[in-house]
C-alpha cells in the first residue's frame, strides 16, 4: 500500500475489514486522507479473530487508525464520528439487520453535527429504480437500503449514494453464476439472454471513485453511478469472451426467468440473495435505466482520467493465475 502525504478530509470507515471496506480504506490511505476504521472492541482476548487481527495490523501498518466503537453503542459511535469529516459505511449485506443498523449511524451523525458527507453501504444497483419484480430476499435488503436513503435525506445530512453494480471479484471468476466459485471447465450456466446487460466494476476502482466523490461538490447529494462502457456485457457475452480467451468451448445451459426464480426459492442464504439480484439485473434491466441529471451523476464523466479495469483485462489476469 503506497501512502501519499496526509491531507484533506479525515475519513471514518465503518465496516472497514469487510470485502468492500478494506478496499475503501486502502483507497483513502492512498489518496492521503487521515483514515479511521471503526472496530467493535472484543469482549475478551479469546474473541479476537486471527484473520481479522492480521488485517487490522496491515491497515495500521498502512497508516490507518483504529477507533473502537459500535453501531449499537450510541456514545462510542458519536465519539468516533466526531473525529471525522466524512463517514463511509461498508457494512455487510447478510440480511437487513446490519443495513438497518445504519439508521443509528444517521442519528449519531445528526448528534455529532460535524460530518460533511456520508456514504451509506450500497455499491450495487440503484435501489430506488429497482422494480417490483425483485424477488426475496433481495427485495427486503433493497428496502432496507431505501430506508437508509430516506433517513439520510430527512436528516439533511450531505450524502453521496454510490451505485457500482456487480463487483469484478465476485462475479467474473464465476462467469456470472453465483452457484460456482471458479470458471467452469465443461458446462457454463447462462442466466437470461443477450438482451439485458450487467455492469461489472472492479472493487479497487469503485473505492477510488468513492474517495474522489466525498470531496467533490458535483457528487454532493447525488446518486453516483459507476458505469464503465467497456464493462457492460450480458452473461452470454461474458461466457463467450472467456471461451475466446481460454480456448475452451463450453456447453451452455440457458436458464429462463422462471427457472431462475425457482433456483432463488430453493437456494440458502446468501446464494438466494445473489441469484435474486441476477434475476433483477437480467429481468428488470436495472443496469440499463437512464440517469436523471437532477439526482444523479456518472462517475466516468466526472473522472475521465480514471482508467477503469476492464472485464477483458480482468479475465486475462484470471486466466494467467488459473
């Protein structure tokens, strides 16, 4: 991790040890921001997770400051927030509890009275454009995100809501199939057809965009969409691109909307949530909806200097390490 000279806003990251949060912390440090990571104090030494402890040690070595506090402890939460200019949440999506917990963050930000920008945990589709056909449990999780948006606006807290769609690191190694964890060698499951495209954004790129946006007045009180044009593909196109690169022709099993809905019903959490979001992407077309300039801005237009990692290049790297 390269550390720039420290300058600019002090940034507090909630959920900084998570899959997305650790990238946001790294991007904040690389941009030279004093960076705080909110961590729950362990009840006892035995409660310390060794992997998490190693991650925290690496963040501290990179220049981050650990701040102990808890979303469920109002006093410690307010005290942590008072040390920062910007609060970025990256809490997990393991149901609605963590997401609704951000309502306590909103109340704490109101009490602290010093926050210049709040970024709640979203990083997916635009939850206010998601259509009624979204299946459970995705529908409830999206509703929780909407509740947070509404609370932020009602509180008058300056915000940026970030929509970065599907993360490279999750979807691309699976070629768009949450039921597997590596590229298939013989049979590829293809959800939907080639009429609806998904958008894929690298986690590091998304995090850089977030850190740029929190000090950018053009992104204040806006929905920030991250839609690199080269990264819009249908899942069928994704599979064919992998075939071309790997030289391996795969048998393709196409899954209809109804078949996908059945898989959602049968799968355990969190796979049912992931499949439900695939269904929402391909059936409702949530990635293709137009941006309303009154409420939204496009990250690739705000930051033309950014060289977003393409799906093509990511697959090259994946093949190299296969």
